[in-house]
């Protein structure tokens, strides 16, 4: 009996209820993830006042969570291939939600940093597994749109952190922001009910009937009578070396550089935008509203970028986003009318957080299934190095007491570097396609 290629079956499936459940469930998980990531920038002004932190000390404290996120991405990304993506997502979500809740009881910077490291482990591990799971089940013709739509939950989480901060901080202090993490932890079982395990993982484990039941939900009117199979090599054990095989070296390195620069900008702005604006004379409430605009721009940019990418191609949209983001960030230090300032911050959010989401889709599209989870995990891990540098760079710049304009120009430079890196990535992909075409012709 002829086997059923599950990858082709998923690629050709029509969008249905199961796809919607996966998108909603992963988006909710990433809303909480984004809340946890951006919470530090929200509470930073109060922490600096309460514990007497200098700007470099505050930047170093932010890096505890980011070290955790780098470690979590490198560890839990590949682990999802071995124990299942849903299992890995469950572990990561429970870890960062619990650690964030306990963080509200921290009484010293050291205790605060250690708990932020644990929360970062979960945050870093959740992202590559959620992206890989969504990418695996998304129909090929709308994959970029669905991945971007799901990942926009990350920006919504940042908006929730800023919005709650405006209300909670004056009334209850910074601790209340962390205690709020208990709510999604209680809701975890409900969210996971709508999330299936990876069909590829189930097939590799020999759990044919469980995989068949999931695939049947993708195409209710189609019979799946034969054995389920995957192309040769998908079930093979992968390693980092596979990311540099089959003419992928240049593309892999350029994507790593893009991730590094993009997350540097995301976390530099996310951690220091409220404090920078407060130093410029704005109130705490106004400063947090800027963070809200930044994440709203990220959400809008991700959704619009996914639609544009399905039409014009991911690299082209990424280049345009990086360029617009760099220009708008560099202009933030100028004194202008409030509507113009909010517009610049909105576009900056699209060019940073929105572009980060498109980069995940680019990496998922660049690698085939045999190395996709590993590729996402390592790209995310390299990006976390930039995320560590970002808050520390902000602390150093603030301590140097440079003019406001120069601070934002420094944050914008990585965006221009990313434009060049994405151009290299496009060249690499074209060369790879040309080599494959030549090999087929020969």
C-alpha cells in the first residue's frame, strides 16, 4: 500500500478549525511570553529608584533574563525534536510563568536576577517550538501570514505589560506586575487543549494512529488509509553542522547577524525607552504609553508584513522594515509634536518587533523540516546575544550622558547593518537555487 506523505498532506490542506485553534493557542502563549519579556522595561524606573541602581547596573540586571533566553533557545529548541514540541512548550510555559510570579517576592537585585534567568529559560525555549509547530501545520500558500499572525501575540504581550503598568504601578508597585503572571498559569490546561502534538514527531515515534487522527482533523472529508510517512532524512538526527550543509553557510550566518541586530534593537528599546523618555521630561504614564505604541506598531507590522511577504517575498519586506525602523529610531531624539513622536515610535515598533517576527518566518522558510527546529533554535540563540548586548548598551549610553539624539542614533545603526545582511541572505538564496537548478539539469 502506498504511504501518505504527511508533509504534502499538510501543505495542501485547506485552512480549517484546527489551524485556527493552533494559531489562537500559540498566540495566547506568546502574549504571555511577550508580557514577561517587556515587563522589565515597565518596572525599570521604579526598580532604579527603590534599589538605587545606576544605569549600567540596571542594564546588567536586564541581561540575566536574556542570558536565560539564549540558553533556553539553544537547549529547548533542539529538545522539541526529541520529546515533542507540545511537551516542550508546556514545560517552558510553566517554567517562565512560575518564575515570573515568584519574582514579585524578590527583595534584592541578585534574587531578582536569578529568577529572571529562570523565566528567560522558559521564554527562550517557547518561541522556536511555537514557531516550528505553527509552521509545520500551516498550509504552504499562507504560511508566512499565519506564522506572523501567531507571533504577533508577542507584541500584544508587550502592549499588555505597558497597559497594566500604567494602571498597576502607581497603585500597587512593581511587584504587582509579576504577581499577574499567576493568571495565565492557571489557564494553561485550557490553552493546551487546543494544541496538537507535532505530526512528524508522532510518526517518528511510531504513533501512527494519533498522527492520523490529527491529520484527519486537517482534512475531514479525505480518507487516510495508508501508512503515514515523511521524506527520507526528516526523521534523521540533526546537529548544528547541518545548518551549514547544502549551500546554507552564507544564509545561516547572515540570518544569525540579522537576529543579533534585530533583538539588540528590540531589547534596547523595550528596556530603556520609558526611562529615556522620562529623562527627557515626560511623566511615567506618558513614558509607558510610548512603550504601548512601540508594541502596537510591532503587532501591526507583523500582521501586515506577513501578508506582504506572501505577495512580494520575505527578504524584500524584511529589508524595507529594517530601513524604515532605523530611520524612525534615529529621529526619536528630536523634539517634535506628540502625534509625530507616537507615529515614529509606532513605525519603529514595526521595524523592530515586527521584523523579529518576520525573521522567524524567514528562518522557518529557509530550512527544510529535517533541520528547521535546530535552525530556529540556533538563530534565536544568536539573537539572544544581541538581546543581552542591547540593555547593557543602553545603560552605558545613559551613563555617558550623551545627547538624546545620539542615544537613538546608536540604537538605529544595527538596523542598517541588518539591511546589508538581508541583502547577503537574498544573494545566498539565489545562488543556492541556481546550484540546485544546475544540478537537476545535469
